């Protein structure tokens, strides 16, 4: 499988292939996701599950320094957990904010999906922004599926759409 990076380069991706409802997907963990866009910067590592020898060490530190991720707790990043659609939207939105592209005021419009109420409060602004910008679309016509796992196809599609917003 290949991924289109934000800089336009193509990266060969590997992962665990799973079959759901007759469709093939590759599970993407948090550590895989943070390797999509990487720079290096010195930052203290608060996570006990991210070690200096890990291939994702520098990307995670970059994501912390850039405000893209806070982990799932003060000392836990959970690098092998899968990423949900709302987590991915939050990563993308936080990067947009870092680049001066986020909201200047909290959104007031409602998301037009039957399951919009299931978006966690910490992801609400991010989901609004990503839907408004066309980065996230529904899973069908009426559902957003914020807690569903984001598969690799969804991740690269969202990153591709995001690249045109920046």
C-alpha cells in the first residue's frame, strides 16, 4: 500500500491487513500515523511507552512539540492503539491551528449527521472544522462514525484533502 505524503512524495506503507464486511483494510496505529509528517525538535518525552530507540520516537516528540497530540494520558501515548476518525481529525486540526488555519471562534453550526452527538467534547471543534473544510466526510449519507477506526485509505484521503487546505 502507498501513502501520499503532504510534500507530494509517495511512501510505501506496511501494516496488519484485516477484513471487515468483505473489505480489506490495514490497521494503522498511532505510531504509524505520526510518521506521516516529521521534523525534529528537542522536547521532553512525557510518555513511558515511547522510548528513544523506537522508530516513532522523533515523530511523537515532533507531534508533542507541535501541539498535535497529547497522548491518551499524562504519561501514555499508546503507540500501538488504532486511531479513530475523531482522533485523526484532532491531529489534523491541531496541526492546522499550529499553522494559523484553525477557528478564531468556536463553531456554532451543528454537524449534519445523525451520530454527531457521539463526538467527544475534546474532538468537537476539530470534527466541525474538518467537516466544514471537506477533510472528513460521512460514512454514508447520515453518519460520521467518530469512534470508528480510521483505516489507511481514510487516513491518506484525509491528509490529501488537508494538504489542499494548507
